C-alpha cells in the first residue's frame, strides 16, 4: 500500500505540473501552434484509445469476466463525462481562443477543469491499486492528454484578461485537485471490495468519450493529405506506446 501512495501521488504531481507547460508553448502563435497541437491531439487520442482497449478493459475482463457490470460501468463512464461536459461547461478543447473559436468564461473553465483533474487523480490512483503497470499506462495516457488541454486552458485564461503569471497560478491550482482525487480513490478503494471492477471500465468509458467525441472531431477538421497522414501516424504512435507497455508487462 505504501508503494501505491508513492506512485499515485508522484504521478498526479507530475501530471499537475503539466499545467505550467502553457507558458512554453504559447510563444508559438497562430497556425504554428495549431499544427503542433493537432499532432499532440492525435498522439493523445491514440494513447487514450490504447489505454482503454489494451490495458483497462482487458484487465477488467480478466479479473471479473465480460459481465453485465463491466459493460454498465463502461457506459456509465461515457455518460458521466458527457454530463460533465454538457452541464458544467467542462470543455476538453485544445485549440487556443480566437475570434473564431471563443471558449466559455474563465471561471466556469476553472471549475470544470478542477473537476476533470479530480477525476484524473482518481483514475490514476485507482489504476495503481490494480497494479503498477496499469498505473503507469494510465498516467502516460492522462499526461499526453493534459499537454494539449493545458495549453488550451492557458489560452482561455489569457483571453479572459488574466496576466500570464495569474493564468499559470490559477491553472496550477486547478490541476492540483488531482491530488485530492488520488487520495480519495486510495482511501475509498482500500476499504471497498472490487473497487477496480467499477473504476477500470468507468475510466475506459471516460477515455473513449474524450478521444472519440472531442479529440477525433478536432482532427477531422484537417483536410489536406500530408497533415492528415501525419496525424494518422501520430494516432498510431499513441496506440503503439500503449501496446509496447503491454508487451513489456508480459
């Protein structure tokens, strides 16, 4: 259990620090930033799909069988992420704010992002409760997803009138809710039988929703052949990372 605390908190702190990456990427503006982000989004989508179908769901089926419970928890993950996005204005949007692409207000973004990071902390810690390999794979998937998301969140705060320092500080505070989520998951998971039966398919459902409903549609906006091909290669690379981790586990 000590290792679970160490790995979980270390991972969520690392993921939380990604919130500071916006300052480095924001020096890229306009089309250059959009191009970089689209490739990061492709890689992230592949990692999320890969973690869901190569790690999380196979582990759940291995432990509990392909039961009705696993299916329902998977659907619950999809539905809950849909509800959060709809009613809390939680937006996994990765293109910086512009006149053509206006985001929701900064306060709602911070609230939604804080809830999102709390859930991220839960799924990372819950994955480590299963085993270290699943925890590492899930951490990588979350981390890759956080890079383009945090750049977008940083842009939203700047657009809302925050100074760069203030935007970074508030983005970091929002990201640190992942630590609370990790603590919650470990405390609840340690005292709840079959906690992983719920969390594994639930996390997979959430990842599938994010990758399928938010990231892939962003990629479809690119119609030129060469960038589209490179996006596809990035997508395969994200999946490949998760497959490589699975092969290392064997």
